[in-house]
C-alpha cells in the first residue's frame, strides 16, 4: 500500500525550518510494509491545504496529515479535511470537558479559541494525545470509489511520535497485509564514497528485492539493507547473504555490521579499548576538542577515556603535552614531529595506555605553500611504538575538522583491532 | 508569484535522507519576492513524477524541479516533464560533444547511457552546469492558459546551488515584479522558548507586514524578521522599528542584533575577549570538549582562546587543573567547589585571563538522589573573582551537554560585557 505524508505549517516553507517527523514516520510505515510515495509540505492557507489533501487522496491509499491541529487561527487542518471530503464537523462534549479539566489543572483560564481542539470530523475515531491538548483523528473512508485511511496527527515531535506509535500503527497493522521486513546496517570508515559505490554497486544492484541505501558523511559510510517479504526467513536470508558479500568487499574499511542497528565509530573504539583493558587520552590542536566530544557522546566513555588537552596555543602544547618549544620553532606546529610529541606527551602526562596527538591547518586562513589548508598530522603513541600519518583533506573548516576526527578514530580502531 | 519546489529521488523518501537544497532555494526565491507555497518530495517512478509535475503546474506559477538529471536509468525528470507538458525531446549535438570532451579529459570511456544528459526539451534554454555533467533547463511556457516558468536543476548541492544562482535567478529577476526584502536577525541566549514567545508575540503579531520566525535550540533563540515592499526604505523602516521594540523586550538575553546576518554566541564571546584583550582557557568534565569545539569552530579563535583540558577522569582534574583529590573525595566531582577549582586551576596553569570550569551529570546513568542527571556547575575565574552557577537541565545526554555549553558561553559573555 502507498502512502503520503503531508506536513502542515508555513514555518516549514521558510529557509529556516524543516519537517523532520516524516523521517520517523517513514521508518515506522516501512516497518509494516507501507511505502512512502510522496511527501508534501504545505503552509497554513486553507485553499492550499485542501488542494494538497485532494491531490494526495487521488494518488495514495494512506494519508498522514501532520500539524495544524492546535488552537490558533492558523491551525486549519480539521477544516481543510472537512472541505476536501465534504465531512461535517461537530464539537465533541467529552473533549470540551477534557480541555476544561486540563486548563483547571494548570490553573489557567480556558480561552474560547481553544475549543477548536474539541472539533471532530464526522465518522472519525478520536486518537488520545497524552502529551498535548489536541487529539488526533483516524478516518476510514471512501474517496472516488477507493478506500482511504486518513490520520490527523499533531505536529510537535513529542506528541506526534508517541501518538502515531500507539494509536495509528496498531490500526494500520490490522488493515495492511502483513509483510516482514529484514534489516541490516553496515558501517565503514575512510573509504571514499565514489570508491565504495564502484566497489559495491555491481553486487547490491543484482539483489533487486533488497533495498540498499548508502549514506556518506565525512569519511563515514552507512549502508542500510532492507528486504520486505511475506516470509520472514526468506527476507532475513536475502539480507544476510547480501550483507556477507558486501562485508567481504569492504575488508578493513568495515567497522560495524551488527543486526538492525549499528554502532558509531566512537562506540567501536571504546569497545576495543575495553576489550584490551586500555585507556586513551588525546591532545588536540586543529580539531579543538571535537575528538574528545565525539568519544564522550557515548555514555560510559569514562571507563576507557581519561580526557586530554585542547592545545590550541603553542604554549599549551608545551604545558600540557611537553612539546619542546624548539621543536615547534624548527618544524612548525603543524608537523609530524609535533604530532608525535603530542601523542607521546599526553600519554605520559595522563598515564593512559594510548595517547593521540593531532595537529593541522583547518583553514580557511593560516595555510602556506608548504603547509596548505587541509594538511593534518595524526599520531598514536603506545609504550611500544608511535605511528604518525599525514593527510590532505579538502573542504571547509568544519569538513576538515570532521574528516580529521574520523581519521583519528579510525587509526585507533585499526591499531587496537 | 507563487512557487513550488519538487525534490526528485527515491532516497529522499527513506528514513535516512532529507532534501536540504530546498532551504537554500527558498531563501533565494524569497529574496526576489517569490513565495514558496508547496514543497514536494517524489521518488524515481515516472508515473509519480508526472503526477507531481501536473499538480504543481495546476497551483503555482514557478516550478523548480531538482534532481533526476543524471545518466542512470533512475534519472527520469526530463522524460516526466516531456510527458506532463507534451513536449518533444531532442538530443543536442553540442551537449554530446561536451560530454565526450569531459570523458576524454578524465580519460574514461563515454558510456552510451550518459548521452541521456544531452537530451533537451523542445523550447528549453540550456543552463550551463560547470560543476557536473548534467546541464539544467529553463522552460517558459503555457499550461492551461497560464504562463509557467519551469526550471530543471541538478540534485547534488555543489551543482544545484551555483547553477540556480547564476542561471535561474537572473532570468527570474527579469520576469518577477521587483520587490525589496528587508531582513534583520536577533539572537538571544538562555531565555526559555515559551517565555520568549509570551514576551514577544504581543508585539510582533501586530506587525502583520513583517514575517517573524522564531527558531529555538538548546538555549539559543534566533528571530528572523522579513519585510517585503516595493519601496526599500519603507521595508527597512518597518523591520528596524520592530527589531528595536523586540531588542528592548529581550534586555540582557539579547546577544546579537546585526543587520541581515547574525553571529553565534561563540563569535560574540571571542569578540568581547578581543575587545578586553583577554584570553580564555577551559577545563571541561561533563561537556567532554564540546565548549572548546564550539569556540574553535570560529576561524581566528586562536587570537583569544588558548585551549584547555578535557578532565573526564578525576586524575586529570588533579593533573591538569590542580584540583586536590581530597576536595573531590569530600564534595564529589560534581560540586560547586570542584567547578571553582577547575576554573581557577586552568587559569593559573595556562596563564589565561579567564578560566572556565564545568562539571556535571550528563546521564543517562550516574545520577543519584543528591546529584541527579542534569545537575551542572559552571565556574568562571579571573584574577579578581570566581563566579559559580548551579543549573538543573532536563533532556537527554546530548541535550544536557548542549544546554551546559550554551550556559557556559553565556556566562562568559555576561561577565565580559
């Protein structure tokens, strides 16, 4: 069955705000075998809304209308559905009472325009919204001789998501023919996107019953494999078979291939550190704290990650990681020597098993002919050895810092593995 | 004039990828007085594409079609426009030659399916795409007796944006009646969104000719004021007048109110540090590097920001900021005392004018009855004084870290101002 999601709200037609609920709803709809064929974003004008609703009902079976259920004058989704389907609206007494009770509980007067939220379309089932004042509505009706399922759900994510999960999904499951969806996620680090596609496309395109999506960002590649079948075992077998072949092709680039979810590179690094009973400390110059920030995004990072220093100034490179000032004077702050000294120094100062040192030119200023913007040195030091790599990243300041962070985490992963 | 943006590509109907180009195009269209009334996302199926194109031409004057111009079988935008408008397609000799030259330059053979990119709709103007192999197309035609402007632009952001700016905008400007758009952006820190709206809405809603948008994220509020008039002076006067009234209401919360762009809180902090000829160093525990990362996002941060330490473990709180172990044993790592000691210690160790110390419980684990998840202490130390604040933030791990970072930067701003 085909569906359309319409996000209602003029603020989502500005350059500043985007609908993101639809990503969540899409995942849930796909999960029960429903395809999302169209997404529409429309403003608060009733005429435009009615047009969008009639268009959607002409091309899909299932319509999710998101937003425009609040109490203000701009909230016109109910009226638009009424116009589009010629359904009457009635004010529901139990909902008026619930709104009054809610207002009394918050000790605020109940403004008369709030009563709009008690308006229900003829034949609609009221969907309880425990997280807000506007209830949702479920309509199972006929449009141009075809059965149509229409859901009105509130716009705020904290109301939309639980209401959709608890009120819409169970009702849809009873109607949509059951499909099983098998899923696998693979993640790889530092393989260029074009190379990944050239390597993998000849294989995954032959699996026409598995939907393969590749997402790439700053040295991180995420492959999602989905297969929808009426037979769960067949779906799982197809996904696992393809995953196995892609894993082989990805070789060392692959860092995570768990079941239907996946771990971040920082999680994998922390996992290996735990396994080897090792600890890590970092001394960051050009990344300015980004590596530490990414590692400490993971709850429980403190078991293996001690912390470190953001050695943005040359003085701090000396004070916190013991880099000799004459080394900086001789080779420059951006050099293999200084990266190594940072890695060694931070390891010795903190007593960590592993020390990471990073220095580079993030730009947009500060580049020279010898040391252009994007030049980065990353060093990893242990009691036995210090490894240093030189990289030239392209992109803006943020991009160069993100690629450097990814490369640094990948270096740790490769050495620990 | 009303417009619609259609983003073409099945990957944007998955839970993993979103159209973002449309935000950029919306800003540019608004900038010449064109409203975006609808945005549609549609997959690669030709039938769905034709349906979307015909729907759009029935409700708007200007249609931007983004994506589906590449060489693969899934790239069907040209064919769909041909079907929707009954326009013939011809293979353009000069474009075939250009594709061949491009392939020769890259020393790769020219696959026959690549020639699709040389297909041009009857009556279309070819729009040069210096950043990719698929050119854009501009069609000025009639649909159901109304004039329609249709643009086919490539999907990749690096091709879409420059092509739209250089080829589409100048052509639109010649046709769209000239409007002047005045813009102001105000930013405020640490005022709750609901409070900001209660405070400001009674004023900005009375300026019905100024479009006010409020964006809120983790303690940061951004207000954008737009006014479109045929008379530039009137538009600017209206926006400036409203901005002045909102500035007064925002009092100390306001941190930036520059012309049509705005500075981040980190930029403002660096600006004040420069003005006072002060330097800053940070000692971060629960934020794990996020504060340093946010400051060093700003190019040139090194003039005032020395760096600091990520003191995730108690050992490093002592080693890098001189926090006495018995203080941690007595008061706990999350305490006002330790925050102050971190701020003082990092200032003295680095020789900075100002030292910032942050400690807290970011969760989701590690909270106790006395020290629940979300409890945070932030201290700022100078030679004269140390100020410490206690906060209780709600939210998940990321949210608590983001609010803490924002609060820390705002504390520095308020003390320097």
